[in-house]
């Protein structure tokens, strides 16, 4: 079973604050993703990466930066947090370009921006 | 614009009934449709999936019916159990080749199975 670990589990910050969400996967997957989950919107892709040093823009990237430092580690950065970024954030990983590949999700980070 | 639509947003069935969750999409280029199941406090996990070349996929009590012409699919959960109570997400993949495969998710259906 693929393992994806997110930290912290919960985070509270203030408007304008600087936040980093961390994700580590230990299955040598090539692809890693950051999604946000909001009621009425489902899961929306923020950024994703297909290897160390690579970054691809997702569907809702505004206000977010991401960095893939190693095969295992993918970070999501909010440099000037706003209340609209209050959400449940999920990291996921997958092997690659398989015809019917599986995304493995972490347990999520709940971020509150006051 | 929601590219993947799900209905209903919430569904309640009795134990033993068949739950039917619906999904539709806009883009003919989608080629792969997984369904993810999410329990409270957890991340989504793959439940069952189908490729656009098939019209049906079964896995135990779970069946996907796929209609490519109408751009619709549905997840049928036979003999529903209280343990099936969860949020179910329909997703569709846009294949971007070497830049990776993006999954686009619907808003989810919250299923409640009453004993």
C-alpha cells in the first residue's frame, strides 16, 4: 500500500501569514499532486509535479507556490495567506503515465486563515 | 465551469438497497474515469475505475455503467451496507502525454446507508 504522509494535520494562521504544507511519499512515485477540497467544489488541483525540480500548474494555482525538492518531498507554499485559502488540502502521488493509474492520497491538512 | 458533474449531492438508502450515483462530463477527450471513496477524516481512495473503451466494469457489489455517446456514467452499489456510507467522487482524466495525467473531480455524492 502506497504511503503518503502530510504535515501538519491542522494549521491556523492569520491573513498575510506565511504557511508551508509538507508532503512525503515513500513509494518512489514519479507524480505528486496538491488538491484542495471545499464543499460544493469537490477536489481541485492546485499544482503537480512529475519529478524532482519539476512543477506543473493546476487548475486553481493563484496564491500558491509549490516546490518538489526530491522524489519523495513536495511542498505547498502560501506566502500571503488569505481567508479564501481556508480549506482541506490533500497531497497525492501516483506512479506515472499508466493507462489506468491510481492516485494515493494522504490524510489531509486542514488550514484555517483568520 | 464544472467539467465533471455529479448527482445527487446527497443520497440516503436503506441497507440492502441498490444505491445509484450519477456522473456526466463535457469533454470527449476524457479517457479514464475512476471513482474515489472518502470516509470522514481520511483522504479519498480508489474504489473502482473504467476506461472509455468499456461500457461496464464490475468489482463485487460495485458496478460502473458507462455511456460514451451520452457522456454519462453511473456507479451502482448493490446490497448497500452501513459501512458504505461515505462521499463518492467521480473523476475524469485528461491525458496530457508526457506532462502528466490530470484528474478532474466532481463535487461528490454523500451516501448514507441506514440500517
